[in-house]
């Protein structure tokens, strides 16, 4: 399942356009190095045998119909960035990768984009949106924390290094329980009856 074909305005002069998988992949592959010039990524594909690649392709085929967003960000018709992600579980959306060309950063595009993604995911029935970021990537972590994302984990990735996991709960009771489990807050009275030992 893919996002509806609706182009929408992000900021004056900037629009977001949903695209299909092949269109998105072509843009992503041709501009990834430009968007992330200092990123060090381990090329896992280069280490896979042909049998491993075939097995992975079979696994991917099982998820071909999972929900995905592939949005291109345009400035007066020219692609200057993107955002994409996918369903990892029926209630969980993974906001996998967002990029904005260097000359368009610092204008609030990322901050303006977040509510659109969250609203769309909520309408689709997701209860939470999560993302993973290098632990020093404050340019992304800070806007997400301001948008209500919580730090829900740390991860050591063979492909990307040390990552912070951020989650935005679209379902208030799940956020309340997460805050309770972290030790930040007590469980709300209306949720106490759902705690079991």
C-alpha cells in the first residue's frame, strides 16, 4: 500500500510529492552521497553471497504490500530532498530517512514536514512512529524532541554506528506507559487497571 497521490505545500515555494518506489529509488541513489557527504556507511550488500541476496529478496517480497511513504521535497519543481519510511509492524511506522539539500537547510523544512508525516501515519492507524539517528546528529534529534518524540533506546548498528532511537506515540496511553516505565512519571489513574503482574 502506498501513500495517496496528493501534492501538498510545505512552506512557501516548497511542495511535497508522493512517488512510486522506482522513482524514489532513482532519486535516492543518485543524490544520497550529496545529501550525506560525510556519512560512513558499511556496505552490507557487498558482503552478501548470491544465495544471501536471493534469500533477502524473497523475504522482501513478503513485505511488498506493507505501507510505505516515499515523498520528494521540491522547491519550485526541483527536487531538494525526500522523506521515506515504512511499516515494521501493524501499529508501528519507521521514519527511515529524510534529507534536505545543504542550501535549503535551516529554513524549518524538517520541522514543517514532521506534522504531515505524523498526521498521515495517525490517519493510517499507526500508534507510534520511530526513527534512528547517529547519537551526535542534533540537527535532527532536537527538532524531533521538540515535536514530542521520546528517546526510547540506543543501538549499535554495524551499518551506521551508535544510534539513538526516538519514538513519537500517536496513542496517548502508550506514551503515558512509556513515561511510567522510564521512571519519569507515575501511571495515570485511568490506566492503573491495565497493569498486570
